[in-house]
């Protein structure tokens, strides 16, 4: 259910969120920091192994960005607007060619991933971290009030690693803004100064960011086409 709801939100087709869904205080990352640069357009004849390798590098980057945003959001008491999520390979429970399913041979790669392609979506809404998340295109919603959409502070987080106190100090000048957009966050947040709070953050984000759907595998005779991961092992042990 979470995945379906998020896909509708991502498409601008979920109209039942109450007004308060759009009136919080948020933190996100700039477009250039959301994805590995440059974003590489893949041909329709790309070798699936190449596409999978790029997909997994992009996924590792996305996890680093999301983990940092969750920590920064927790430190600042703000909700997180998820970064743009890119897929360089589709998901399917049978063979794919050039990382595309049959009938979609000309599909553009990469494409904007649905959240449940790359993140364990239910865990983002059922966890003990206490940091709500919004869909990547949240700021494009026509339902955003002007005091949110027009109140964005675009800031730079100095290179290096920062704990929660360091983040609050570095971004204090933007505390007035409804939305703080940070230039880059991957590997710039190291955790919380309080050891108990840090342990809780690590435990919760480890659970949220673990997703067994990501791995790919190949089978003999598939021309190195990646298979959806559940096909790599029996359905039942």
C-alpha cells in the first residue's frame, strides 16, 4: 500500500493528503548533489552488465544521500524531501535485454525510479527515527502554500564530516527558511554527539536502508540479462 501511495504522490495523482502535509519545515539536497554526475544516457543496446554496474553505483550514492538527509533532518527537526532517485536498470521477474523489459526496448535509461524500486518504502513510514519524508517532486506541488514554496534557502554545507551540533551551527543562518536546500550531503554527516542518540540513528537507518530487492544476477543462456533478484533464489527455502 505504501508503494502504491508513493507512486501516486510522485505522479501528482494523490489528492487526499490534508493541508498540513504541505505546511512543515523541510530539508533537501540540490539537484546536482542528488545524483552521480554526469547523468549518463544509456543506449538501447547497452550491455546489461554495464547498466547494472552503473545502477548499483547510483544506488550506493542515493543511500549515502538519504542517510545524510535523515541525520540532518533529525538534527534540525525538519522533514526530509527525498532526492531524485534514478534507475539505470529496470526490475522484472524474468529476463531483460539492455536492462529493459520486453516491449519497452526503447525506454529511456536512466528513468526516475519509483521509491519502492530502490528503497524499502514501508520502513520509511514505520520506524522509530521520527523523521517524516516527502516525495522527490514535493516542491512542485500546486498545493504548497506560498510561505513554503517561496521560502527556500539554498546553502552550502562545508566539505568534511559534521555531527548534529556541527550541522546546526553550519546551517543556523538558514533557520528562518521553510525549506533548506543543501548543495551536497553525501558523506558529510557523521552522526550524533550523544552516544545513545547516535546508536539509535544508526540502528534505525540501517533498517530503513536495507533493501534486498537491489541485487541482480544472471543465468546461463540469458545473454547476461539481469534478473529480478527474487528469481536468483527459490521462492520457498
